[in-house]
């Protein structure tokens, strides 16, 4: 790995590698993909699960590395990103590009071994995140809409990996995580508003921390909660949900909705952070409930 300082400790190299691929985010994405697979699998195949985990990690890691290359100058302006490997000078653009390229090739190849559709959606995700979402972030708040597409792919990707087909079931999983992206990222954009402003990023729908943004956050949260219980009505093919599970999922959604209303009432960074944390808990617990419900129903 090429760096500015030739005396680099192995621990630093590992830390920078984890940072350039955003390992925590990658793990959460892999979790979503595995949940989708378990929901779609008629018989769980451990080999496919392992391939999906590695392919998903490579896919997200590649997107994040490309993103940090493109935004290196802007990242240097923001407190939360200025210590990333590339803007801090611990990793060269060339090294980051090599990692991103290798991860892209590995990700698509591994997903292709599962089936062609899974590889195709993985490639679409990398392309949209890198070539469309990232450049749009400094130009229009609609970037969040574009970014929500690759952000919503992993959950449905798991189902496609299991069935090699795209229908109402993965479409529902996609819609659920797609609408969830908006309150989640608007909450982040709200409490990190000042830092984003340094880099020229305007992630909120009105470009301001105002009533309009708060209202839209509530509306998209409501859509998320409603979509999450649709499978209980038996209209989503093989994707089903028991009444008990639907009640639990709905209750989890009400907690998230509560924090969305709190943001509307208080319009503070603290309220936005609470909404963000509740949104992470919501999507994680929802996926667990969906999977557990399938296997005990």
C-alpha cells in the first residue's frame, strides 16, 4: 500500500483498510442481504450464504472506496471525514483506486457465482452509488433519492440470490428499505448539517433544517411503517408475515415515527440523532422479526 509516510504500522494499515471500505456500514449491508436470502430460501445453502456475505462486502467496500476517492478534497473540509485515509494523506489515490477496482471485480464475480441476476443488481448498485449519487451530492438534495436505490438493493438482493428471480417479494423488500432511507439519511443530514455545509453537501430536501424537512421526514416514515406490514395481508406472494409479527413490526415503526414527530416539534440536532439511532434499530429488528417469523410460522 502506497502512503505518504513509509513507516506505517500494520495496525494502521488494517485500520485504514477498514475505513476506506467502511467496514461497519458494509457489515450492516451484508446483514440485510443475508436476511433477504433467509426470507427467500426454500432450503438454506451455507455455500450461497458465504458467497453472498463476501460478495456483499466487496460490493459495498468498492462503492465506499470510489466515493472517498471522488470526495477526497471535500472530505478534507469536514470534521467527520478529514481523518479518512485519503484526505489525511495516509493512503494514496492510486492505492485506494486499486482496492476499489479489486473489490468491484471480486464482488461482481462472487455474486455471479450465485446467479447472474444477483451480479447484475450488485453492479447496478456500485454504478449508481459511485457514478450518480456521489456526484449529485453537491448539486441537489435529490441525490438522497438516487442514493436510496443502491441503499435499498441489499435486502432484495438476498431474495434474488435465493430464488434467481425478481418479483413482488423482492420488490416489497426493496420498497421497504427504499422509503426507510429517507428519514434515516435526513436525520443524519440534520444533525451533521454544519459539517456537511463545509463540504458543500445539502442533503435535506429543502436544504434547510426547517418545518418542511421535518414534515417530509414524518411522511416517509409513515410510508415505511405501512409498507412493513403489507405482507400480513397475503398480497406479496411468498413473502408472508404473521399477525403477531406484523404487530411487533408496526410497534417498532411507531417508535421510529415518535422520534420523527419529536424532530418536528424540537428541530434540534439531538432530536435528529435520536431519530437516526431509532431508524437503525428499527430496520435491524424488523429484519430479525421477518426472518424469525418465517422459520417459526
